DNA sequence: CCTAGACCCTGTACGC
DNA sequence: TGCGTACAGGGTCTAG
C-alpha cells in the first residue's frame, strides 16, 4: 500500500511518539506474514527505542540491541491503540510501550514483514537499494548514466528499487505525467533534458505528497487513523476516462508489468 | 547480468 | 441477496 511519502509520514509520527520510549515486550498474535517474524522480536524485553528512520519503504527502528526493520507491504498499517483495544484476526504484532499505549501492526494481505538486524546497513535487501530520490545522490548525472545501459520501459525502471528507492505505482504514474513522458517509452530514449525534467518531477511529486500527508486510497492512514490528502491532487492515477487536468483529453489506462498504468496521450510524449 | 512473469493473500467493488 | 470476476499501494523468486 504505502509508497515513500506514506512511509515517510508514518516514520515522522513514530519518531515523534516513540523515540526515547521503551518497548516493555512484543506480543505476536499472528506470525503469518511474508517472512516468519524474526525470533529476536518475540524476545524483546524492556528495550529503549533510540531512533526511527526510513530507507526506501522500510521503517528502521533502532533499539538498545539491534533494529526492527518493518515493511508494510500492500496492506500493512501501524496504529496507536490503548491497552484495552480489542483485536481482530489480521492484527499481527503489538509493541507494548511503557507509556500505556500499544503500537499495533495489522496486515490483511500479509505482504508486509518484520525483520531483525544488528546492523541494518549491512542487510542485503537494504544494501542493494538505489539512492533515495529526495537525496542529492539522486542526480541527473546519476540517472542519465544508469539509463544508458537499461532496456526497460520508463515506468518499470522507476519502480525498480535498485535504480531509485521508494517509488511505487502511484508516484511513478504521477511523476511521469508531470514530466510529460509516456510510461511505456524505453528509458534509453530519454535525452538529458528529459532526464532532468524527470528527476525534477519525481522530487516535486514526492515532496508535495509528503507535505499533504500522503495518498489514502483504501487502506493507508496515519497512526491516529486520519487519511492523507494527496489523493485529491492526483492527476492520472485511478482517473481512467476522466478528463486531464491540463488539456481535457481522457486519461487512459493500460497494464505495464502487471501494474495499472495511467497517462494522458496528449500531455505526455 | 538482464528482463518478464508468476506468485504470495484477503478485501472490496461491480456486473449479472 | 448471491455469485463470479477484476483489482489493489510491493517484493521475491524462477526461468529464459
């Protein structure tokens, strides 16, 4: 479900509420996730949360000893609930905190994961990630060089986290609309100027979404259950047949790499 | 190495 | 109301 802006919003809230607090223990109610929940997580006792950060769509919660690395998959949510909140079958994990609250992880589709590492930077699945799109490492030079040796379409390229981290289906579609580039073009056909426009568009779209609390479709919500506001600002995603906000032509939908892909044939070339 | 495709799973929306 | 189908924000694994 959540892409970079949504995870970033969750990360900032978690940071605000939980850094410096102590996890008294973790209660695993349902271990049926993409990977089995790491045994170290079962064994957490009185561990202080030192920091909470985001890398790509991963949340990294650093404790006294080791780190929890959370991925929300498609339908994972984190909520702050009280000690007496009743639970449901898709509630997987409770982190019982020392401030009489619980951080509860719920994931109906089970695509999320809770893994453990003593050194997250050395995890294979973290190490292989490309640069953060909102960091200076994600430059026009970098992207142009990477695209020269790829035979992928523009959108599949953007959604591959080894080239750039954290861009999922919504923001690949929206960035390409803003950049005026058709999603099914080969990335190799982008010239320098188009690559520059693409980098700028990605940064603008992600930053704008972060500032508006992310995109809520069905599942995504903040720790307090509130929805993000970026949904209202979507130009193409989910707008099949509706008129383009720029030119009025109807928005088209195709499937690219088994993902819904939206674009305006007039505004994107 | 690269790329395409299948797969994991449940809930919701929609057409008949 | 009930049933079948399509679709959903992601990552991983395999095969070619």
